[in-house]
């Protein structure tokens, strides 16, 4: 699952585009048509109507053509685009908002959240887009660059939400979205093998290597490497003060300031080299090895996300933040989903009022969480997790001071050279040279 989610994340960062695929049948002359419906629910007083819009994918011999039919804007005062999971929530609160304000509210269901930002970019400038839509923080830079998202002043509700989640929807000093869900990695500890939480990462290393030496475990720290290395290693990288891109005074990213070969980045590189040499970290640990080793009790620690937890049902464990490294806090990447207002909204004031007065409430945020139980960004909802879902509470604690994945297209130039650098380091190569070379590759790619 993590491989799939990681590849999806990287794909979004690299391409920020809609990808569809079809396979031709055995008959070279056969044509296959796939239809996906987009549903529109319009609430006007007590009237609900549903329309269907088709997307057709046609496959011909030796050639694949994908046609995505535009979704016409619904005939309503306030139009919202959402995926199937969150559409019922917008419908419920939109009905109340519409009745109280004497307006019609239409919720148009888009087949997948990954499609929404591309559809907004295409439809909004020609007057066919929504007033409100949902998306993820890692594509925010593209939305801003295309001029399709409007700043959203969260001052009145900011104290109710985790600052890291708000920061993830902030670009060049302006906030563009109300967050409702957060996802990140954390430390998962086998409580039978390690009853007490290590106070520091040095202590974790000592315990883990001691268990290997005693023959009680095989993998000291199950942390995925390979294509997921920069994401999973990021909390340890940040403990030294490491960063991806520096920031300018206005909060925008300084693309000339690459954190890999900064003083902090090079200190982190040396630490990873030491962890590779001691045997704590191993480049050959894949996602599957992480799942298997921790899931069968042959690894005392794992670093992963909530998507992996269902595989650990045979292990007694707790989820908690990764302990500090030499006093430095470990800050994971956080992925955040949120609600935004289109720059082409026909009724921007109505849209902002609906978001701030109805969707920012704890009641609405609880509904978002119930529909899709991932880390909530609302502090009131977070407070209730300790008893109801201690695992998710552990992930939330780990991500409380997390860092949003830089929401700019240039991140697409970062992942591959950074991954290659980690491979060199964990396989015994020159650590500083690896990070310096990766930083140079990133600068060249960004400049080009």
C-alpha cells in the first residue's frame, strides 16, 4: 500500500496531471469504451436533482486515446466539486447553509480527488468551474501559478486548527485552503520487545542493535529505503536543521538555496553514513521487508504511516513520535487535504462564508473525519483521538510539528537525485559528496 501511495504522491509532484490508461483486447479491431459518471446534486430549498456527465476512454489498435469530457458548471448559486467520500458531507452542510441564506447549493461529485485540480485549471477560466473545491497541499503551487485559487483568510478560525496543517496551505505568505485531514509517518514500537519508549534516537539505536546482537530480532530499524528514502528519512534529516528549499522574506521558496548541501544537510548526511555503517539502517529494506519484519516480530521498530498499521495485527505496538536526534526535533513531511475557493468563483463571498462559518466548525470537521479516518487538522477533533483511536493519535502527535511537502512543481526535480544520494551513503559511499552532487543536480534541473 505504501508503495502505491508513495508513487502516487511522487507522480502528483512530478506531473500534476491526470493519467488514465486502457488496454487493448486480443482483437486488433476491437474498440473498448469506459464510462465514468460525475454526479451533480443540487439543493434548492428541499429539491434535489441528479445529472450525469460521461467520461469516455477509447482504445484503438496500437494507439491509446483518452478523452475527458468537461463537466459543465451546475446551475446553482454555490457550486462545490468534491470526491465521492466527501460529497455527502458537503451536501449535508450545504443544504443547511442554502436554507438559511435562501440560495441553491450544488455539489458535483468528481470521480477522484486527484482529478479535481486539473479539472479546475481547465474549467475555471472559461466559467465552467466550481466556487469551492477540495485538493491536496502538494499541488497548491500549480494552482496558484495557474491563477485558479483565491487566498482564504483563516484568521477567525486559525486557533482551532494545527498550525502545520495551515502552513501546508500557505504559499508565498498567503493561505489558500482550510485543512481537514493530515497524514504522516511516525515510529511504531513493538512493546513486547521494547516496553519503554526510547528518550533519544541514540538510545533507540543502542536498543535495536543490542536486540540484533542478542539474536532476538533480524532488522534493527524497519524504515523503507529505495524510492521512498527521502520521504521516510526526512524526520531524521530535519533533526539536524535540514530543509529542502530555503525561504525568502515573503515566505516563498528560494530555489537557489538547496538544503542538501547546507551545513545542516551535510551534518545529516554524515549521520546517515554512521547509521548505515553501524547496521541500524539498510538500503535493502523495502516496503515489503518493513511490513514483514515488523509484522512478524523480527524488527523492534518501524517508521511508516497509518496505511501500514493493518499489517501489524499480530504484534503488540504503540505509535509515537520519532525521538530527537542529538537534541534536534524530528519533523516528518505532512500531506494535507483542504478546501479552497476558486479565483473564478461566481460568488466568492458566499463561498468564503460557507467555509469559515460552516465547514470550519468542529461538527463539520468531525464529519470529515468520520467519512475518512485520517489525521484530523482540527484541534477539537484531535483531542478526542487519545481514547477513540490511540494509533491515529500517535501519528497526529508525530505530525504536530510536521512540515508540508513543498507545494511547488520544482519538487519534481528533487526526489530522484536525493534518492540516489541516500543509496550511495547507505551503501558506504562518500556521504558529503553524495549530498553535494544531489544538490547540484537539483539546482541544474530547477534552473533549466
